[in-house]
């Protein structure tokens, strides 16, 4: 798991006709590759999504329309959008790739989502809906002060800005494979298209295109799963048997060391990551805020949890099925191919014409649904938490709307540029989790201090967040600790140090916290 990732070079150099050796004889195998029909399917899908995004350009009169779709979105669409947003191309490529090369352990992080969901819908959501905020960080200003809001929004911008670069990279890698274009040009294409329809359609375009993309994603994933089961000699039974006996269907149950990927590390990491993702991350919270009522917001979260579990389980199965398929047909696998590239390789060279295009479209759906959501939430936080709060608080609403579109373009461009450097990570799944770990702990810690305690002060929250970030960066620099422990470490250090430091600073009068903490919210009720 170390060294420079060169998947893009490995895939791009695959030839349509490749010599392989089977037993003692040489066999020339023609790989099907991407056909004209596949290209037509992919182009049609991209045109459909961009067209839908452009359609919603009408009817935008203010930033509430642009960023929150007027707070009138149906909860079913919002729940599907949350699923599509967080079930990214990183998951679609990285999870099967990890299983193929390693085991099930890292992929089991999804089992913590049903655990986190009740906490989010009963602890966090009531505050955001009742306060009718644009961003989660507005709550922090009311709970603490403007400095805490500023620090938290900057943490979010760093977290999602870097994550967005990884998400743009993943589909660009596959597009480079199927078209022969240089990776840098496909990165510009993917980033540019997503930025375009997000710019035009705002949040309403993001959510409704996410619904289409989730449908394509689920359909493509099911297609590949069925085809793999049919192509493997012996079917599902053989896949389970071979992958379980010395194959990737195994889990590291022991505690191991701090440097290892074990089940317990994955579960602890998953709990903190998902609690932050669903309870303190603007990219997710902004979807809840588009629903008209708290009940609708809760329903959308529950729907997301119901959709994630089977989709994640299918991805893990696909990783094991790919392992068994290429055990049976080793001549079909290009030499030196890495885990992240195995699924695209199978799709492009093994699936019938047209079906390859559907799955590549599904991969684009997974990517675009995350990219558009991230760009929109980044521009929302930039406008509401930074520009409108500190630069020009009294401008006309039309000015804010135009500037919001400008921030959308800026964030799309910045993330596209940084996507050029993601290949320095060994695996896109570990890349996303490593980047998330640096910032997630401090961000979640601040929200937990605000929601769960009345004693925490603004100074305590800020210093605690800084302490959490320093703890994570120090562990990354000076120890062999696995990236899985970064988020838990940052959260715990932020919570403990933030609360203890608050004991030595002047507390906020409880009457000023009415409706802003669990304790004072209960008094209200």
C-alpha cells in the first residue's frame, strides 16, 4: 500500500490485441474494448444530465432557491440524492479494488451507517431545521460565536475541497481508459461538465439529477453483479467458496497494531466518519434543509440508510467475484493491473457492447452526483459563512445569487486542478479516507461540544479543535498509525481538551443557550 500510484499509465497502455500464454501454448485474445454503441450510451447519458441541470436554471430568484431549492423538495428525492452524493465513484472503484487485492475489512465501514443514523436524526437534525439555517456553521455561531463558525467553515472547505479532487479523478481515470485521451484532459472534461450543470441549475438540478444518477448507478451495479455471477464457472456458490478459502472474503478480526487495517479500526473509524458526514458536514446537511419539515428530513436520512447497505454489500461481492473470475481466466487480466483498475478493465473488455457503456455511465453517475453536491455545498459555505457574513452583508439578493454562481465556477476549477495530483496516493479509497481523517475529527468534535454540553465556551471549542488537528497531523507525521484512527483521535482530543479548557474560561449564561443544546432544547419542549 505504499509508493506512487500509476494506474492511469497501466490502463492506458492496454492494447486491443494482447498476447497471453495459456499452459505451454501462446494464445492471442481479442479484447472487446469500448465500442461505438458504448460511446453512444455514455454520450447520451452525459447529455441527459447536463440538459436536466440546465433546465432548472429558470425559477431562481434568490440564494434560497439556488442553494436550498426553496425548501420544497420531496423527501424521497432528497433521500436518493443523499445516497447518490455519498456513494461516489471512489466507492464504486475503490471498494471492489480493495477487496480484490486485500480482503473485506475496509469495505465493512458501511455497517456503521445504521448505527449513526438514529443519532443524527434525533440529536442533530432538530437544531438545523428549527433554526432555518443555510449552513450547519450558522448554528455554531449562535451556539458559540462568529470565530467558531469561521473556523468550522474553513475546516469544511479544506475537507470537501480536497475530497472533491479525489472524486473528479476517479471517473477521469476510466474515461482516459476508454477514449485514449490523456488523463489531464479527461479530468478537465469531468470537472467542467459537473461544474456547468451545477452552475446553471443550483440545488434543484443537483437533487433531481442525483435521482437519475442513483437509478443508473444501482442498475449498472446490479448488471455487473449478475453478469459476473453468470461468467464465473460454478456461479455464486463457486465465488463464495473460492473467495472464502484463501481468497478476499475474509476479515481481520484481531486488534492488531495501530498501523494495521483491522475490523475494529474500521468500525471505530466508520462511526466517527459517518457521524460527522451525516451530522456535521454541509454537503449532506444542505440536502436535509431542502425539505419542508423535520419529519421529511428524517425520512430522507432513513431512506439513504436503507439504500446504502445493499449497494455496499454488492460492491464487496463484486470485488470477490472479480478475484475468482481472474483466477479462472488469468489470461484475460493484463499484467501488473492494480486493484482500482480491475473493475473498469472487466467492464470494458468482458461485457457485451452497450452493457459496458451502461456501467461506465453508472460510474459517471456515482462521480457526478458527488461532484455536483460538493461544488454546491462549497459555494454555499463560501457565500453564507464567509462573503455574506464578513465581506458584504448588506448586498441585494440578486447580487448574492450572481456571486454564488461565480463561487460555483471557482470551486469547480480549483478541485479540477488539484485532481491532477491525486495519483500520488496508493489507492483512491485510502486517499479519500486519509484526507477525511485529517479534518473530520476536529469538525465533529466542535459540533458535539456545542450540541451535547452547556459548559463548553467559544475559546474551549476553538482551542480543542486546534488541539485535535495537531494531534492528527502529529500522528501522521511521527507515528505509523493507520489513517483509520485519524478521525477518532481528532474527535476525542477535540472533545476532551475543548471541554476541560472551557472549565477555565467564562461560561456562557444558560439563558443564552435556549434551544441550542440537548439540555436546553428539552427544557423548551
